[in-house]
């Protein structure tokens, strides 16, 4: 069994009528993802890509039995979309939206935590289980079925690394983008834990970056809770401190937030740390 | 987003209530209080500390912290807890609680990442005096903070960064010599790291990076290239795109468009991988761009960019 999804994962797209929404719905259907329909307030009753549109998540869940939601709505509406999905009993919510205010995410995080739902993202590319399901915007061409679990704060860096892995016949069990925001639904530790318990995953690639201390907590988990080998890379060694480098969460405010500090912590914890993306492959092979 | 700090100038001996001075009230305590977002705990944190004597930052003693679940809001008992732990005198409690409530209101209402009073003076007459402070606003929230957005101090931004903002793009400037055009923040950081990796000994690094997005048109990509090149430090230009949703042929069309308009005088190193990469290569080769080199891997692209800077430095190539 892969992580995060199960047999019977049935997907709703919140924001299905938007430009991004309809485009990525098509790609997910092409990949074979079981998309049941979409939600777009005020457009209930219409159809798109052969799928029914509903006004609310409740109506969509009642009509289709969907248990998973992909959120592709603008930042101003995304917090409400997440809360609506939680209230409708959605198990797994993947929020792609970038640019949600941090204070909104503080409230949403506490809301989700008190519920039975799991949130991936926001500001993430989603989940891809090669040959099985595509839940988000990760391009299918980068992936190949295999036994390496990949978890990353960054989207395109993850594409780059997976593409290189696939070219060397090092396939992936599950690819998860947890997102580049400072406050997000699911962090490294939770995904590492899932990989540790996943029979299909043999090794794990962790792609971190500057900002925050998540990688340090991940290092602690790797040291004390993991038996599977972890290969890590941290982006942003050359980044100036005190500046946000593209991702809202990528900012160095203290020494612990730097790439150097995180690399050292991961090395101490027993992870193999690559200096360049190309080195990740050498470390997996060895 | 930072606003400039305000600071009321206070004489060194003010904190001691020196009678020589005309200030009529003695200062009992100097405090620093703040409410800020705690990204690890995923909540807000209210925080206070005594400052020693007339000294400023760096001499804080114990700080007192209280987490606030912003979904539930700030409760008076939480402020009372801090006031009690800090031994704030009964006479000042009411004013302290009132002030912290207002500070929290300010944090919420202005979508702040951090709001701080430093120093906060407690006078002998039971008064609290905010003598300085700062406010950091969440940039993602500016769309609903028009008044604050209008007060943004644009003169503090470097020119390419301002140009990028006006064009709806993101640009970060740095002290190096290689201009970078990359899709995605993580890949951009990695690209700049590799430039540093190969160029460090020669003192070569990234001059800037302009982020492009999957939804960008060739015109926007041309604008991004123009902005990166507008930085006069730039001695070589590196375009690194991993096409997933972004189509490499769109990026290639943008590069050709931009080169026609600006005719770059620096070497161009291009690495396009992923969706429609082969087609992109054909477009770029057919355009016969002067001084353009193609790289297959990220590492090779960074190495070539460093070499290009060295070359122009060696010939002291004027721009």
C-alpha cells in the first residue's frame, strides 16, 4: 500500500472551473485518478470535463462519496475552502494554493488539527504515486514506479531530483510535496513516519531548504525513530539571511535556519547528506 | 514587509529618573513586549522581557512567553499569567493587561508577523509608556491591508526588485555576477548554491534571481530576462528551467523575444529540461542567439556560468 492514499480514494476538485482547476483535472483524469467531480460556488449543476459541478463540498460528498479533496482556489478563498472540506468530513485535503496569509493558516491549522482530516500544503505541488494516482500538479513525466520515497518543501527541485532518479532507473514509491509556507498542514516528520511504516519504501530522499527548524526536528526523528536510510539535500546555502527567497517559509532569521546548520544536524543523525543534487544519486547507489 | 522602526530618543539616564533632568517621572522598569507568529508551534506567541538598565537589545533577562491559539483568541488570564510571573505591580496590572490586549488586536487587525514595543517604560506613577516599536506585516496579506500596502517604502528596494514587482514577478538581488532566471524557489536556491559551489574560490556568485511561473507567457518571460539583465553587476546570465507544468518551448520563445529587444551583451547559458525541452532547443538554435551556450544538467550550467564570468573578467569586458 502506498502512503496517504488508499484503494477507494475518490477525489473532488475545489475550484474546478478555474484555469488551473480545469487544466489539472484533465491531467489527473488522464493519469487514471478517480476524480468524482468538482466544487465551484454558483456553478452547481453544470458539467466540466465530463464531471458534475456542485455548489458546496457537502453536496458533492453526498452525491459522489468523495473522500479526498484537491484545492485549487485563489489565496483569498482557500482558507474557507479547507474549512469547508474539513466540515464535510473529507479525509485528505491537498491544498495547492500559494499566497495564503500566515494568520489564516494559524487558524486553519488549529481547526484541522482538532478534526479527523489531514491537510497537505498549502503552497505545495501535491502527491504522486507513480503508476497509481496523481493528486496535484506534479508532472507525470518525472516519475517512475519504484521504492524510493521522496518528500520535499520545494516543487521544482523535487521534479528535478525525481527526473534524475527516474533516468537512472531509481523509481519512487510515493512523491510528496509538503509545501513552502511557514505554517502548513503536514511536516517532514509525519511523512517520514509514514515512509518508515511503508512496505514499498526502501530508502527516503528528503529535500529541505533554509528557514524554520523543521529539518532539525526531522533529524531527531531520523536518529531515534527510523531504520530506513535517508538521503537529504538542503537548498539555500548561498542565500542571504533575512530575506525571503521565493517561498514564504524560506528565510534565515537565526543560525538554526541555515543550510549549514541543518546539514550538520542531519549528518549527526545518520542521514547521508548530499552537497549537490547530483550527489543524491551517488549516495542512493552506495 | 518591514516598516521603519520608530524610536523616541531617550537620554541614557532617563531610566534611572535622574532628578537633574526635567523628566518628572521615574522609570521603574524597562520592558520589551511582542506578539509574533511562531511557525514551529503553529500559533501566535505573546512574549515579554525586562531590559537591564539603560542598555538596549542584547541585554535581555528572562523572557516570559505564552502561546495563543488564534482560533480561540487571547484570553485575559493569559496576560494575567505573564503579569504575575513578571511580578508586575498591582498598580500597573490593569494598564498592562489593557496594553497587551491592544497589542494583540494590532497583531490580528494588521496581519502582522510581529508587533513589538521596545522599550516599554513603566513609570512610578502607574503609567505605561511605549517609547519605541516595530511592526512586520505578512506580505501575503497585503491584498486586504490596502492602507498598510500604500505605506510601503519602495526606496528601500533595489531597482531590479522594484521593476519585478511592477511586472508581477519576484526578484531577489545579491552581491554576485550571475543573473539567474529559474522556475520555482527551491530550484532557484539550488542553482545559486551550485554557482557558489563552482565560483566561490574566484569570488563568483549569483547577482540576482528572477522567478518565473508555469503560467507565464513568452512576454512575461522576456520581461523577467530584461529585469535580470538590468542589474549592472551581471556578467553572465543563466536560465535554468525544469519544465513540468511550465513548457520549455514557451520559455524558449520568451528568451528569443527578449534577446531581440535587449540584445544582451553578456554570455547566456541556457538549460531547459523536461516538458517540450527538445522543441525548445530547436527554437533557440534556429534563432542563432549570439553568445548562447546550452547545458544539459544543472551542474554543467552553473559551471559554464562561472567560466563565462571568469572569461569576461579576464578580458575586462566593458558593458
